[in-house]
């Protein structure tokens, strides 16, 4: 099989994680195919404008960006060095930088999170071992090196060009002294997952049953001749999901060796084959980690999206993405942005009522518009209880409020009078690349549709309050400014004068909703959008400390539990109420 464009080297190794067995329609097949062959070398073309190295050779000190990093380092002290948990907690409290050999210092709130989760994990693991012993099972002890399954093909490459396959998974590993039982604990940053896809579970069980402890090996140019497979698989493989946010534990599987082999062959192997052989390009979040981004013909380039930089941006180790929600989060509080978007932390604080109502309205409209009804929502009967999705239950009177907003939408539905040949895309990902910053821009408009061949980008927002006349729309809703710039740079394929940006602002009062149209072809509009996005994006791209910034957003912050300034700030009620802004779909990924 030919290497993907822009890669060189022998693709003799296919190295997969259990997560590669998941089926995600938004992941780029070409990215996956390259990602599971880590020995390939991708050479990006020279890109003018990339940030030069610092004249002094110094790089900025970047914070830890793997949320579980300090937690795993703390668990290593307890499990492998037999430190008492209280002593480990004391070390966590005293650290002011990198913890136990981690390459980067951790944000103070991440250290507070780590202390809380470490104590929960120790308690949960201790309880489970007591329960296992009471049920007659042997105790399981920590295994230090990662379990790895390595299969070497001695004669010739297979039809995928591979001479060796390597399988791994992720989590905390445990085995009984007699080898009959192996356990794996997988941390989830929220609640414990109650289930995972069948292919992923089979892939995890395969590694737990067939893997042997192995050190991470250096990059090789030729495959080793030997395989690495457990000759005596355990009689019982158990996998648990651990919820970091609440200490919950869910048993995911408890299988014998025959079940592991059968389900791996049936569920996981086909998923891995699809991953290793996928073709086609699907720009999106995959672009952030893609090795061949410089050669992708499907990814729009939008250099200087918001104009020349006002000041230099320091080079970074890894590519990153930004979305309108990223910009808004960082603009409110850099710490909240770092903890939620980089580290994926979540203290299970419920969304405020306005945001939950907005999700329900969005879900109903997305379902309607995706069906491409022969008539628009304008011709549907008034909303009633059964249209509300069960996945997003609302209590009274919030449900009634959502229904009234849906009725308001009927008069503003963009599908009214739309010809059958026009395009209608719900929740369509728009992706662009800034080569000079090595930044991927992600946007998911509520609706993209054409009218007489002209692309129209619509954002729908729900609110209890009217639009504030004293604040420009592009400043109030940065996603509108981002849409204008993406039109201006041709990221939607047509010239900006052929497009339009719309804001549908829904309120529950009869006749109080509004539809605002923005022309992305007007130079004054583009200039305003550039100023809005520059004001938000450049501070984000330069930030390396992510210090807290308190405000009314603290009252609904999902990481406030570990933020001392935010906790102190919320001792008083928020002035002017709580915002009901709803995160977009690119934020839920």
C-alpha cells in the first residue's frame, strides 16, 4: 500500500491504541492511517511566516497539558514506591512546579484537582479490593510497565504493508500473583462511563489478556524478529472505569480468555483494519494532530485570517486549534479555558437553565432541518411537549419557554421557500489552517444552506434578554466575526460577496425574536471582524500561564471547585444574573 502523500519511510509497523477501535464519523481516515504508523516521516513544505525561534534560544515555559499526568505520577508513588497516601498528598500540596519528573509545571488548579482525584482513587481502589477478596478473588498488585502485544510477521509484509503489529491501551494495570486475574482501571475526567463501544472494549481486553510488560522502545528502522504475546493468558480479565469527578466506579467487562479472543476477532480486528487502510480526507479536529497537513488539498489555507499580528507569538511545541468558544472562554477567564479545553476537567456543575434550554431548542431545530422537510418549520403546527427530545429533559416552566421559542422560529425558518436543489447542512464543520501560526480554526455553524447558489451561515441563539443595542453584534457573538473572516478568506469555497451571515435571536415573547443579516463582503464589516478576533485570539495564543480572571462567569464555571479566586468570588451573588450562552458543538467534542 502506498504511503499517504507527504510521508516517507517504510510502513512496516502498525501501532494502535484501543482508542483507534472507536468509530467516529468526524475523524479523518487519512490522518488515522498515518497516525498508526509512527515510524513514517512526514516532511512539511517550508511555510513562510512561521514564528522564528527566539534569538536567545529560550522557549516559553508551557504548562502541563495532560490532565492525568500529575495524577499518574502520584499513583506511581503510592503503588510502585509504596509511599503512604498522606505523604503523597503532602508532596502534591507543596509542589510549585513539575511534579515527580513531569516535563512541565502544572497549573495550580490542576494540582488541586490531582489531590482530590488521588484521594478518591485510593479510596475506590481499596474498596474494590476488599470486595474482591470477600468474593473469593485473589488480590491484584500494580504492574509498572505497560502491557504490550507485539506480533511479528517473519516472512513477508501483509497486504497492508505491515511486518509488525503493536497493540496498547491506557490506564492503571494490576495482576494477581498467580497470573489468573488481570485488572485495568481507566480514568474518565467526569463520571465513570457505564459502557464503551464493543470494538473498544474488545481491543482493551485483548491487550490486558495477551500483553506483556514492556518498556517504551526507541524508534527503529527495522522490525525486531520477535513477537511479544503472553503465553499464559489470565483466566479472568476485568476492566473498570473510574470517574475522577465523583469517585464512581463502573465494571466495564469481566471476561474469560475465550470471550476475549472471540470478541477481538469479531469486533476489534475489523475496526483496526479500517483504521490502517482508510482513505479520503475529512478536515476537522483531526488536522490538529495530522502529520501531512502541509500536503492536504482539502484543508483551506487562511493566512493572516485576522490580519498581521500586532506582536510576535512565541513558537510552541505542538499545533493547536481555536474555536469561537475557545476565544470566548479565554476572554472571560484564561484559567477556565486551560482547565476545560486543554485538560478537559469537569466538576459536574450543572449548566444554568438558559444554557440547558438552548441545547434543547438547538436539538429540535437540528433534527427538523436535517430531515429536509418538504415544507419549512413555518408550515408546521405550533410546538407541543412531544417535540422536546428525551435526551435533554426540561422541567416546567423551562420546557414551556423552549416551546415558545420554537414557535418563534417558525416565522424565521431559513428553509421557507427553499428550492429542492439547494443545499442544507446542519452542524457542518468548517475548518481552516493558519500556516504562519500552525493553528487550526474550527467552526460549526448551526446551519449552512444555499439560496440561489449563495452560501448562508446561520447562528441561532436563545435568550431571555433582548439584544443589547449598545454593543456591536460581532463583539457580542464572536462566532459571527469568525464566520465573516472565513467567508472573506474563501474557506467556504465562494467569494465573500456571494455569502451572508445571519443571527437568529430567539426569545419566548411573541414577536420579540429577531433575524439579523451581516454582509461579509463589506470592507467595514471585515475590518470590524478582524479587530474582534484579534482582540480575543492574540492574547490566547500568547498566554502561557492561564491566570484566573474572576467575574460573573465564575458562578457557572465547571472548574471552580479547584480555583481559589473563583471560589472566593462566588461568595456573592452575580450582578445582573447569569449568562445563558450555550457552547457550540465544536466545544462538546
